[in-house]
């Protein structure tokens, strides 16, 4: 087995006037999970379509399981499982018939395809609906079935294009568990997602794409460190116009204040004892603190920093700080799971 | 995940060798045919054009128009029209192939097929086989309805079967033309309009429902060279039913069986490769 199971090298692809990919390169070592992270229209799906033989790049090379995707697409298809963004299922067949069909078309004999289908329906908790027509499935059920369909032949390389988009939190956790089990068994996975927590939770390595280019890559930890800022937010009991001036020296610079003057936010380099210091300073200034929150940068911060910077390639560190300070409020409001 | 269930030959680098045997291709075709038959069983109204329509047309033509249509050379309209009804119904039902393929291309399922290590032409061949089976059902409905309203044949079993086979083979070749249309349609709806624009004129500007002797000269020439006319005349000839076209000097009317086979083979030879080319083009991005 090749050491690198997925390789994209300088992929360019345009659809008419729209440039979907403008020179994307990345590689995925055997048995690891790459998270391809980016907003809608960043080029994630196009990259997946090229690697899964559905689209041909205008320029660039791609190899999957050591096989040239452009030269031997049929051979690549024997090595991959694909769960596409639009669930690619037959709505008029039952869940079981869908899986058996995929198995048979992949060269598995009907008997074994049936056994495997039953196994997967059990694994994805779809056994109760196995003999119902897929048209009547909920979005979550369709997603799970699509994922199951990608696993029928136990392929060594798996492409999951936004596998949890549109799922409720419980189904999402279920899909995560399955992906974790798979990766534990040596399968190489390319996962695209708009969810930063998903990439953080599942991926060994993250490639951030925007406007068809790779704008950052690294482990989740490296990416968090790259933004270098923890984040602090103070909520006051009453609006305090001078509060920003009071805490500015402690957080080393820019403080953004919410419109109602109750919330102060700032990016800081490091934060040992910072909460205590802030409360003391504000107390001395005669202001009551309702809540104070200091948290490590999430991938949200990294992502906003990188994509807001409009500066592809490296050297976005300095841009990142400025942007995350400026848009701290927006970033804070959109992020989830904040903790002290 | 070590117990790979699909053991396939691999080369030195561990890559799967793509040596697809005829048996593998046949299995793919069987799977795709079965899939399309399941579709029909889910939406039985899809079958109305091969079940209800033939019955309606039979009643309509025999009891409403039949009395007003004289057959040159004599014979009953009932005996005359049955081969025509078979040709008419089978010709118009090929619309189902166009709509079915257009629907497949419209849905995400085609991307699933394209990422599988399958024999891709099975998508088209499986569709054509499923449609051939529904055409066989149509033939049975036409024959039973015909017998019920008094159509009779004095021919022996072999020519009777031959007559049905002649029309079914033509319908099969025509379904590949329909496939080309379906593969070039933006939506299932636009594929359906193919039926009204092409198939109905094709079926009606022929000797299927009325003798061509009464048509204006230019239209009669078109009708006598229409493959539907050759197929219909061929079936009438084989079944020993009234066949007024036999007195027309145009070559296809003098040799209806040879002409039908030639038309069917020609259409198939052009449309099938064209359809797979359209399929490849439509699924390349």
C-alpha cells in the first residue's frame, strides 16, 4: 500500500467563467483523516469530484491509492468509497436494495452484497427502515444510508463530502462515531466540512481552502496556535464607557465594545491570571462584572482570521490578528462551546 | 476491515486490474435492469402507456373510426388494425426510455454509478432491457384486447411469434433513439415532449391505423417509407391479416419483413453508439 493515499498536485478547474480551483495541492498519508475546510463555494466539492473521477481538472495531477486518477480512473473507482454532498441514492428503491445494488455494481456477488447490506443497515441504525422506500427517509436517514453505501466494498480510501450537513446534533454525533471507528481501522479519509468543530474533532490534518486556493494547512493544534490569540469577553452589569480604557493595558491593545456598552471583547496573547486581573481592575474603577469568559482560540477564530484576511498563501499571521480584533464581536456571536 | 469482501486480481503495486469479463458486464446489466423494473413496480402508473393506452386505442379505433375506414382489397378493419395498434403502442411507449434516462441524469444517483467500478454502459443497456420487457407486456395486452374484440389470425405459431418479434425488435431499436433524446434533455418533462413531437407523427403517418392509399401523394410516399409502415405490414403479412400495402409498389411495402429488419438494424447501429457517446459527454465535466 502506498504511503500517501491521496495526492492533489496543482489542481485547476473552471466551470465556465467560475474558477472553482486555482492551484490546490495537498496529500493525505495512509490511515489518516484530512479535513478540507472552507465556506460554501470554496472549491471543496470540486476537489472531491476530481479525486473521485467525476470531474477532470483543467490542469494538475491527482493520485489515489497510488493510481493516477486521470490516466486510470476505472482502477481508482475500485479503491474508493464516496458519500457525496447531495445524497446519491435511488429514491424508489428501499434502503436495502440501494446497498445491494451498489455492492453488485461494484462486483460483489449478490449473496455477499446482501449480507454486507444487512450489516451496514445495522451499523447505521437503519435496520428498522431497511425495507422502506428511500424517498420516505428523513434527511438524516438518507445521509446515513449514503455513508453506508460508500462502505459497501470496504474501500481503503473514503471521500466524505460534508457528511453531516443538515443533520441534527444526535445524528451528527452518530456519524462522527462511525468515522472515528473507520479511521481507527486504517481507512484513509478525506472529509470536507464547513463545520470547524467537525474538522477539529475528526481530522488529523486540516487544509483550509477559500476561493479555490489553499490558504492554510496544519494540524488543528498548529492552526489554533497560528492565530496565537486567546479570547476574552467581559459582561458588565451596567454600561461603563470608560471600561475599555481600564482593561486596555491588561489585554495589550484593542478592545471592542458592543453597541449597548455592556460587553467588551479582546484578543490576548496568553491569559494566566487574566480573569482575576480584569475583575480587580474593573472593581477598582467601580464597575460591577456580571460575567467574564476567557477561552482558547477555536478553529472559528482561525477560520475567520484566515478567510477574512483575503491573503492567500502564508504571511497571514499579522493580518489575522488585526482582523480577529476587529471582528471579535461577530466571531464571538457565531462561535459555539465557549468556555473559561 | 481486513476481510475485503471483493477479492479482485491486483497488479504488483496492489492496483486492481480492470479486466471486466463478459459475465461481470452481464451481471451489471441484470442489476440495472432489475433496478428499473423495481422503479416500475413502485409507480405502476408509469405502465399506463403499455396497459391502459393499448386498450383505449383498440376500443377507439375499432369501434369509433373502424366503421368509417374501408380497407382496399377487402377484409375487416379489426383484422387489419391489430398489427397497427401493436406498432403504434410500442412506438409511443419508447418515450418511457427518454423520460427514464432524463430522470436518472437529473438525480444524484448517476454520480453514485459513476464512482463505482462498474461497466458503465450497463446504465443504458439495463434501461433498454427493462423497457423491452415492458414492451413485451404491451404486446400481450394488445393481443389479449384484440382477441377479446374479435381479432383472429389463421397463421401457425411461428409466424405469429415472428410478427410480434418483428415489432418488438423495432421498438427496441427505437428505444435507443429515445435514449439519445433522454440524454440530451434538460429535464424529464422536456424528454416527454419528444413523444408528441416525434413519436406520434412517426406512428400516425404510416399504414398502422389507416391504409395509405387515401393519403395525398407526398404524404403517402413518406408513409410508405416510414419504418413503422414496414413493421406493421410485416406483422400483417406474417399473421395473414388484411394487408392492403402489398399492392403498393414502394420497395418496403413489397418486402416488409426485410425492410423492417433493415430499418431496425440500421437504427440500432446508429443510435446505440450515439447514445453511449452522448452518455459519456453528458457525464464528463
